[in-house]
C-alpha cells in the first residue's frame, strides 16, 4: 500500500504522545519527520520527551528541535499541567535516538523538497514551526497536502474563555497557517472535548499487559487526575483527534468553514471564529463531533500493536 507521508509537529505532552503512537501504528501513514515546539513545556523539555516517545513507539524518523517561543508573542507554557516532566505518570526508558542536527524548519523543508508527493503536516502544538516554514520557504507550499491541527474551538476556549491553548500561544502563527491557502482540518475543542476517555477505557488499555500499555495507562491516569480535579468525568484526548481525523475520518462529523484567527482583542486574542456560510472563503474543515466509542476502540487497538 502507498503510505501517506506525514510530518508530526507538537509539544509532548501526554496527548501529543498518544497522538504520535496512533500515527506510528497506522499502516496508512509514513512518518518522515518529528519536530517540536515549545508549549506544554519549554523547548528542551518537549524535545527530550519527543526523543523518548519516538524511541518507545519505534518511530523511525529524524527528530528536530523547533521554536523556543512564538513568532512575536511572549512565550507561554502550560506549567505543570502535564507534570514536572511533561509526561508524568510513567517512567520512560532513556531515548535510544539522537536529535537531528537540523532545526525543525530546516528538517521540514528538506522532507518537503525530497518528497515525491505532497506531505501532510499534523500539528498538535502552537503553529510556530508551521508558520515559520511558510514564511521562510513559500515555494514549498505546493509540497504540503494539508495541515491537520489540534487547535482552536468555535464554541469555547480552555486556557482562557475565548481561546484554546495551542492557538493562544501563537495567534499570529495560526493566522498565517489558516490564511495560507493550504487546506486545514481543524480538530478544535468542539470535537476534542467529546473525545473523552473514561477510567474503564483506561483499564482496557492497561489490560493489554505490555510495557507500552502500562506507560500509556500511567499517562492517562495522570492526565485523568488533572482533569478530574477540574470536574471532568472523562479525560479529553485532544491531539489524537488530529491524527484520527486523517486515519479514520469516518468517525467524525466535520463542516467546511471560513475560520479566522483573532490576533487583536484584549480578551479575545487567539479566538477561532468560523463562518459556515461563506462558501467562497472556506479554508478549513472543522471537526464537530466524534464516535467516542469507536475512537476509544482505535486507541485500544493501537496499544495492542505493542507486545
Ligand atoms: O488545548 C489542548 C492542546 O494544548 C493540546 O495540544 C495539548 O497537548 C496542549 O498542547
Ligand atoms: Ca499538544
């Protein structure tokens, strides 16, 4: 089967890690590069986590460090939301792979130049690297098939009432991506807050009985504690929605929209606004709901790949 080339860009983070596992086990995807961006934790921390994750899941692709902070905004990190390490809840084996000598944008550009077909970029953190690539190498736009991103929320925010974290960290970058003319599939909070994993689902994952399943279940236990303390009954797996939208689009309801990013506004900066009627300006498919049970079944299937 002709596998679809993808680049994974994120700020691992528990849900980035699980998203990358889904990409790693998908027979439809070929991971050509993994790049990191500051967000959940600082760039050194997320990059160290990226090496460990790629080692753990057997992702055979170069890993490159990306943006230390947003294009113009002041840096924001999620503090200890994902714990001290950014992947609290499980001990990871030391990474068996080394960091690429290229920066994230250099590596992305090389992958696009060398690819015989357009590449899909899956972004699960702030969109700084994606925007920097477009600014630095606009001629490579034709080699990007689409952006599948976790970010935004038409109906709600999370980090602040008006905005979701990934967009809020770098609204200028998101604006560049959404107005690039390259198709965007947006897995925002509208869908990710419905992609809930409950304790019984975590036990299904743990029951797979491997080192990987124990680590993933440990991550979900930690992720769950954080969310339970916020009143959640299930834990929203944000980033895996961006990968599953590519590998299992049938699990989602999505609508074409013109999505604009608010970069001004004292209280609305980082807001993603959708116009579902402006057909002449459609730039994105917005995911609105997911078949939660099927979503969890795919998670369990993915974990079971590892012995
Ligand atoms: O708002 C959720 C997003 O912010 C997820 O991608 C999470 O990993 C953090 O990056
Ligand atoms: Ca993320």
